[in-house]
């Protein structure tokens, strides 16, 4: 009789809708991640939001700047790349620009695929870290879903990028690698700034830090560990990646 009385009560609490989880990610993230821990792991809505906004940004960038100009800007903002291009014949430069333009356009269009692949890799790393490093009991699917929702602040950066494009930015000054003023690097000129310093400044990004904080909260909840452990797992890997980026920039910049 007790089992029969308890079971309906447990089933009487439905999970959040995906829209509720999206909203709660910004207003009450613990609710979103607790719902995921309970087994509600649908993540297609955030994915659709990312894909649609990504294509909207692509449309804005191509109409206001142009893919060829975007590639040309990247060459000009990197002194070493500009020097290498200057040493090529006009025909070689044109060939390289065509290849770079095609690759850049392909990356834009294949954005959703890259998003899923990157999410899977990051979720796998976090799954191993929180379970084997901190004694958590998270499932891979739960970690992946946490990541998909925790990245929602990035839509603000994408929207800001679209605003910047339609606000009348000069096509020659548009930097596809740092298109929104959400980090310290946005206020520096990459052509005049030490490459390692610029890499570090770009990494100190408000949106990234916000998302990492959400990842820490979510990972801790679904793994059943202390929140501090989730923060260490999320920010620890971020620090490693930032340092690697700064090191590479120092060597190649």
C-alpha cells in the first residue's frame, strides 16, 4: 500500500518544458539543472536557438561585410600572415584567398555540426573530470544537456554581434574572431597589441565566464557533488585552455 501511495506522488511532478528550462537558465539555473538530473535531458531547443542565431549572424556578416572582406581582415590583423601573403605572387595570393574564403564560408554553414561535436568532446572531458576526479555520479547525457543549456548566454554575444554589424561598423575593421564588446580584447587593436596579451585579453570574456559558472553549477547538481567541485572542473579546464592559447600566440604571433 505504501509503494502504491508513493509512486503516483512521484509521477505527479512533471518535468519542466524546454522553454521553462531556457528561461530558468537565466533566472533560476538550479531549477534547470535539477530538472536535468531528474532525467529530463531534451536539448534540441537550445540547439535550434544556437543554429538559427548562427545563421542570422552569418547572413548579417555576409551582407554587411562579405566573406572575402572578413578573410582579408584576418590577414591584415595578423602581422605574420600579412607578411607571408606579401611574399606570394599575385596569383598565389588570389588562390590562397579563394581557399580561405571557401573554408570560412564552410565553417559558418557547418556551425551546428561543429557545435554538436565540440559539445560532445567538452561533455566527455567534464564527465570524466567530475566523476573520476571528484567522485561524482553523473551520466554523460546529463553533462551534455547541462552544457547545451549553460551556453545560452552566448546568444547575447551573437545578438550583440548582429547589432554591431547593422549599426554601421566599417567592413575593414570587423574582426570575426572578436565581433562583440564582451571582453577586454574588444578594446584593443590586435595588429598593434602583443599577440599573447591580446589572446589573454580576449579570453577574459564576460559571456564565457557567465557560461562557465552555469556549467559549474549544472555539473555539480547532476553529479551530486559540492558546487565548488563543479566550479573547479569548469574553470580549471578553462584556465588550461587559456594558458595554452596564450602560449601558442606567444610562439606564433
